[in-house]
C-alpha cells in the first residue's frame, strides 16, 4: 500500500494531467492513515486491502494514458479533457474515483458480510477526506464567483453541502456493492442510474455551470 501511495504522491508533483487528482488523493490518504491507527486490527486490515485495490484503479488509468492506450470508461472523461482547468479536473477525478471505483474495489475483495461489517468504518473516514478538501475548496471559491456568492449567502453552508455530497456518494457506492450480492436486477438498475448521474456531473463541471442535484 505504501509503495502505491508513493506512486500517487510522485504523480502529484508532476505537471501532467494526472497530477490534479493525485494531489487531493495524496492529502486524503495521508489523513486517512492517521485515523486508521485508531481502528482495531480487523478494520485496519479491511481498509488497507480495500485501499490497495482502490488506488490501483487510478494508477491503471494513468498507465493506460501514458502508454497511449484507451483509458477505461470510468477515467476516460478525465484523461480526454487536458484543456480543463485544474479545479475542474480535480472534481472530475473525485467524481470518477468515488462514483466509479468504490463498488468495484469492494466486490473484488470482500464478501457481502464483510462489506456490511465494515461499512461504518469506511464512512467514518469522511472527516479525513473533508480535511483534505478544505484547501481545495478555498481555491475553488477564488475561481468561482457563483460559489463565493453561495458560500456567503448560506454563511458557509455551501462547503458543508460539498462535504455531505461526497459522503452521500461514498455511502451510495457501498450500498451498490451490497446490492451486487443481494439483488442483481436492482444492482443493474442502480448502477445505470449512478452512471448517468456521473456523466451529467462531469458535463456540468466542464461547462462550469451551476451544478445539478446529485
């Protein structure tokens, strides 16, 4: 896991397209590793195994891009828009990783029972993720007059909404992973709905318009 984190950290210090997401991912993982020490050994093993798989999807997409291959569907939008602003690429990357990769990392490595058992542990890392997003959100406010207006108008609630949004996306992916085992038809339906929402979010971010309800 540490070697893979070092790879992401190394990417974050480059000037390539992958660096934008790698920066915020490195910050998030640094915070998560600190929080991880407070969990019992079983939960730690679960999270570490999941994160290895989770990091792997991003690194695989980076490798596909760097070697001239077609990047897989989850990360394709990110790597095919090098003209986007850094903040846009960061948000598109977050959208890809959360709304596209989490459920895969879970069902690839764990049973339904294990996912249910450690669901609360996974969701508990929201504070570590939110902490990593604070500097990015401040930069985002500088870039967007609309967000500055909303943040002032709501007395700071706009950023809390962003934190809630990420939490909701993560919870929804964990629920999708359990559906994979319990109800195939419902899983397919929910997967298709989430995929459409993911695509819509990408398009809205790229157009820099008011984001829709997610």
